[in-house]
DNA sequence: TCCATATTTCAATAATCCTTGAATAGTTGA
DNA sequence: TCAACTATTCAAGGATTATTGAAATATGGA
């Protein structure tokens, strides 16, 4: 992840519809969701969801895969992780306790036993 | 962290100068940096850095504190952590191994021994 | 008080982004 | 092949955001 990619990713996430899409896909996990299903959930037109999905893909935050008539979108967990890493690089000047809140945040779904 | 705050935060991070500011402050830790020092490092005019610092503060990502003539800015690690948590909420549909890359990302500066 | 330092505010211009609806393209089953 | 379903593309208009330089504010020391 370089600065250019990070900027594109943050820009992608700074729009309501797109942020909702990413969050839905993050929850959906490996199953992903079809474009139409996403459009229903976030209540926007097909053409509008398509516009935003393209933007998210261009930013590298989601992937697409055709499955019969539908196109399934999935969260790009690697890219999301890379984004967090880029933002927190060399953080807190050697005093880990200072940025503990930020670090702890990502233990979101770690299996019991793994700690941040 | 609600959606409104998250959108403001991502919008704030989606601009080159502001992203550089946040990254510098994340590295600076508790010491923070003065507005002028930031302006020098990212090579923009005083008025421009001021504009972007205000934007970052409005988004809740940084804090300011006057110290004699200078105004010292510091990263808001709580807000950054909250942002990550918001993005990853209920992630990966109950399959933690899928979003492991994202979770691992935030072990950035964890003290030796802690791992994600 | 006067000057220098450090930073912010303001107004105007330039650039970018979102929404909308109609038209187009790919896939499937009859 | 035809019709239905699913999704994307395109162009136009409206709205938001960044940059610039000059002027203003706040602080500290002579």
C-alpha cells in the first residue's frame, strides 16, 4: 500500500453509499453480495450502485466475480488491512501504550485467544 | 463512532496534505507537532496547513493545544481506533480467518509479546 | 507600547465529485 | 431466437471542496 492507493481508498470510503456497501460486504464475508442485493439494502438505483461499486473496485477495496446472472462483490480484507497498516505506520513514537486504543480496535473478530 | 463521524474522518483522510499530516502526527506520538513544523514538513503555506488542520480537527482525528506562540497538534488515537472498529464491525460473517489480514494490520506498534 | 513570531480567517477562483434517467450489454430458460 | 433478468455505461447538471494571497488575531519579549 502506497500513499496513492491509500488516498484512493479513503476517498472511496468517504461517501455514504460506498461506506455502507463496504460495511455490508465486511459483514457478509466470503459469501459476498450481488450488486442488486446491495442496491436494495442501501436503497439506491441500479445505475448508482454500479457507479459506486466501480469506484470501490478501482480503489482496490472490493473484488467482483460474475456468478450466473449476478455479479458478486466481496470485501478486500487484504486492502482494508493494508490501509490500517499504512495509517498506523511507525505509530506513537515508540510508546505503544499511547496508541493502544487504535491497536485494540482491530481485534474485532479475532478468534478467542488472539489478542491485539 | 457513528456513520456521520466515520464519513467525516474518511473524507478528511482522503486528501494528500491531510493524510500526510495525520501520518506525521501518528509517528510523533504524545509530543505532537506545531502547525508551522507540519507546514514545513509537508511543504504547504501556513494558510493552507491551517485550513487542513481545521478540517482534521472538525473530523475529530486530531487535537490542538496552544503552547506559548505555537499551537501543538496531536493524533487522536482514540478516533483512529474507533474508525477502524467502525469499518470492521461484525466482520467476515463469523469466519475470523478471512479477515485476519485486516486484524493483523493493527499490531503495528504493539509491545513485543502482543500479537494479532 | 512596539515589534516579531506563529497561526488563523476570509473571499474568490478552479477543480472534482454525485445523481439521474435512458440506452446498452451479458446470461438464462422457454 | 425471444423475452426476462441483472447489471453497466454514458452524458448532463448541480453541489461540494481545494488553493491562493491578503488581512487579522494572539503571544512573548524589548
